[in-house]
C-alpha cells in the first residue's frame, strides 16, 4: 500500500478591499487543486480559549501533511480534508530526500 492514501483540496480566497485594507474573501474561495497526501496527526488539545472570557472550551487539532512532488500551497491557503476546513500554518516547504521530493506543511483547525 502507498504512503499517499489521503486526498485533500487546497482552497484559495481572492483578495478584496475593506476599510482596513486587503483581506481574503473566504465566502468566495475556490478549490485550486486536489492532491494525494499523507496526513498525519500531530496534536489534539482541549482547554479554555486564550481570550478575555476564558469560559469557552476549544479543541485544537493539528496535522502534518506530505504531498509528493511540488504542490501549489501557500501560507494564505486553507485545506479541505475529510469534509472539514483547516488553516495552513507557516510556509509550506519543498523537501528532497534521496531521489524523492515532497511538499510538507502543517494545518490546524480550532473548534469551539
């Protein structure tokens, strides 16, 4: 069985102007590409939110993602995986190990 058994779609939102400058219009995001990937759980944590109220429980789920070859993923993108949308954290990196090349990044979802 192969390593890249998961499927995910990279979502990209257009930039629009508002009173504060340019922001991403996630209501009009488009699926840029669908990739085979290896999605590996990294962390799930629960607790209080870090805001002033601290009476709201949150769950933070983080995955490390590997896509074979070069993938068009940026830190401004989001990812659709198993019906849920995740944020890309940091800048995706292209890595070469021996003759194998892949794109790696971390994605997370905050619930609550």
